[in-house]
């Protein structure tokens, strides 16, 4: 397994855009991923950051590290976002590889905590995250907010 940082290896940007659009976007939100991923290439800060997980030549997952994950708690950052592992690869803790890389990069960038918003209960707790609060999205939904200290 190899984790590719799009910021460190920008020639993977188009693959990352297509991957995240396919997994998370709809027609109205496709440009969010394209703009964010392309913008990270020229950012003078550690955020945003995007990662792809490869098994040989095949993308089997990805995740992002962003300043806000479309949630009301804008006082909290950075955020682990868009974590996805392909169904055929689930159950082998491959998500942990991305989570640990993002934790390390977050800490190296000088942050003491990492946050995420999700409806999944029981998954992220295995990787050191604890429930912090309920958060609210602009489209009217809510999600649980988790935090891990680094």
C-alpha cells in the first residue's frame, strides 16, 4: 500500500479529482472537489491536503485534510474529510493508514487536535477519536463531531 500526497506529488491531481468526485460529489458539488484539490497545489499553508491510497496501480481509497468540512463549528480545525475505502478492501484497516498519515501531517503542521464530522458511530473511536458535539450543515442536516488529540 502506498499513500500519495497530492500536494507533494501534483501529477496525481487529476486522478484525485476524479476519484473524490465519483465517491462524494453530485452534479452541483463536483466543482468543490476540483477547486479544492487544484487550489491545494499552490497553497502556501499545509491546508488543504488530499491523499490517495494505492494498492499497486489501483486507487483503493482516499481522504482529505481541510479547514472546515461544511459544518457549523468553524472554530475547530483542521478536519479529516472524505475518507473512503473501496468496498472490496474494507475490513483490513486500510482506513487506518490514511488516518495515521493525516494525524502525522496534522501534528507536523503544528496542530494539537484533528476533527471530523460523521454519522458513523463506532468506527473512528477505534482510531483515537472521541465524540465532542453535534454540528450542523448548511443544507439542514446534522452530524456528530469527533476530536482526537495529537
